[in-house]
């Protein structure tokens, strides 16, 4: 039986990761970011450009992303550009990235260190919303 830490470590080994510096650069170029934390965590502080879709419902809500909502081919449209996933520390985003890869997404990245690393760098974030 795997512990949650072992499960996350396995996922991290199987997905593409970026650090917060790489995410910051990608955001400057218009990257799509999904925060997979729970709504309360997101409201406490998040990246302005991030859309909140908790990990537990990500696969079911992905076609409702504001950039593609309403299109019949929403999943195809959202898969056309890189997709960055962030959580508190990088575990949930790695699990979510692994799941999206199983769905056929090939250009998905988990942010190593998550919002903890983002905060350590003192990058901007907003509260509420």
C-alpha cells in the first residue's frame, strides 16, 4: 500500500514539472493556469490569472474553463496550449497532471513547490474572488 506521500512522489516522477520562475515567465506570455486547491484555499490567496478548479472535480469541470466554455470541442481547445496546474505544495497538481495526461493532454505542467514556492518568491497574489 502506498502512502499519500509515495503516491504524490510517483506522480511527480511521471509528469512534467516547472518551477515558479518558469511559471512566472509563462504567465507573462499569457499562459493558462488552473489552481487545483479547494475554494477556501484559493480565496485565501491565488495567482490573479489562475482559474480555480479543485482537483476532485477538475476532469469534470475542465470543459467549463472560461476560455473554452460553450464550445462543443472545449477539451480540444484547452489542450491546444500549455496548461499549468498549481496547488499548495505540488502534490495535488502532480496528481491532477497525471490524470489529465491519461485523458490525452500532452502539454500539461505541474508547478513544483506550488503556492508555497510562489509565496517564498514574494510573487503577487490576490485574495477573495
